């Protein structure tokens, strides 16, 4: 699988939280040749099953992106929007956006705002070139969502694009799936929904699958940029980042150790991932039912949630290699109360 091509194919699909269907369709098409069963649940999660006799192992990456929802149409035809997921208003000024029906526009801010002050979503609007409210309403309704309309491309060692969080990990999961041959484990590759608004898809998927083990693939913040201090440990190009902790989960020591051992054995470049902000689907999964032995493999990402995120291509292949090593490793089923 060509990383950039697969990513561009997935990223060209519209898929903010709650509206991931188009992204799921593309991933389904890429996964089906390697799967025993594929289905979509009520929440929209895409669940790809690769049958095996042993422990149930759930790998997951989220399909949804952050976005913007129309809250109000001004008389002038400008649109007011609210954030869907974690948007920093100051990061998005001048960004082109598109709606599900293909309508294009640009995010801009009100005139006369004080320089250097933090921006609020309420000070932003989307200009879709409408003459007035009626013209705007003919093309976009209150409740419609928009996403960044920016390119996905390779420059030097890195991929740049919107929504690498978490489409790049969807690609890593597909790469791992492609490599599975007769795994001793019962494997579920889960492409989840609504992570950006509170790990919602992962919660129901974990309940339904009831896994013994789970590994979450997501991006992690980079600590290697000027001024970033030491609030997160990962650096771009440093290899698969084995998660120890973020704000949503303290990974099970058994899984941290296992992933580290597998990386060493397979000579896969790796680093440890500690992130003092944000969370992942692991936050919901590890607390599902009676608890799940949960870990994470992360791809270090710069400028997360901005219109142009960036990851090193080598980190994507390292992450895929580690996920593939994990699913091939025979894991003992977890003893459950009551047998
Ligand atoms: Zn994410």
C-alpha cells in the first residue's frame, strides 16, 4: 500500500465527527480484500474482522475529523459557525473550507478586532460568496458541517495535510491488516467515529467486541518544535511512539512492555510517548466492561488540528510495522470472573 496515495484517497472524503460514512466507504474498499467480515454498527464504526482462534485483539484508529457547524446565517449571507471538536480559532483564519455538498468558502474574522488577542469562534465567519441570507440558505443550512479544504502532499521526509489526525493511522492500520497471515489471535481492526468529540464510537465498539487486548493508533503531539518545552515526549522521525500515558489513559504496563519488546525484536525504530494534553480512544476502551488491557502506538504529528498537520513518512511505516508485529504475536486470553 502506498502511504501517500491511500492517505490522499481517504482524506479527499468528507468526514467530520458524526458524518464519517464517506470515509468509511473508502476504507471498507481498501480493507475488504484482506478481511473475513466487514460491518458498520449503529454509531458508524467500521469493524473489520480477521478471524482467529485465540485472544480477541482490537486495533483502532478514528476516521472522524474536527470541523465546523453552521449556527446562524447573517443577513449579509455570511455564516456563523461553531467548532466540532478541538478547534483553536487563531489557527484557522484564512483557511478554505468545504461542505458535504461541495460548497466552498473561507474562514475569516470580524473587522476591528484587537491585534494580538486570543480569538473566539464567535468572532469568526465563513464567506461562501453569498449575496444575502436567502442566497446562502439555498446552498447551506444551519446544522451543516464544513471541513478544511487544504491539500495533502509530500515534502522532504514529511507528509503535510489536514486531518492526518487520524487518517494517517487509518492507513497504518490498513498496512498492518495487509500483512496479517494466519494470526493466532481473533483480530478486529476498528475504524471509529466521533473520537474528536469524546471517544464516542470507540465506547460502543469496545462494548460490542469485548476484546482481551486493545491497541489504539493515533497521532501524538511533538515535543521537538521551538518553544514546545517538555510537555510531550515524541519527536518527528523518531519512530513508532509507544504510548505510556495521555490525559485519557494510563496504558496497561503489560501492553507497554509487550510493544517495546516487539519493537526491539523486530528492530523497529521506536520511542516512548507521554503526552500531557489530549486523549485517545484508549480512554474509552480501557474502561469498557470489566476493563481491557490497552496500549497505544502513536505517530508524532506537528501542528495537530491546524489546516496543515505534518508527520514523517518513516514514522507511519514504523507504526504499521509495530502494529503488524503485535497482531501476529500469540497472546493469552484474559481470565474473566465467572469463566
Ligand atoms: Zn486523533
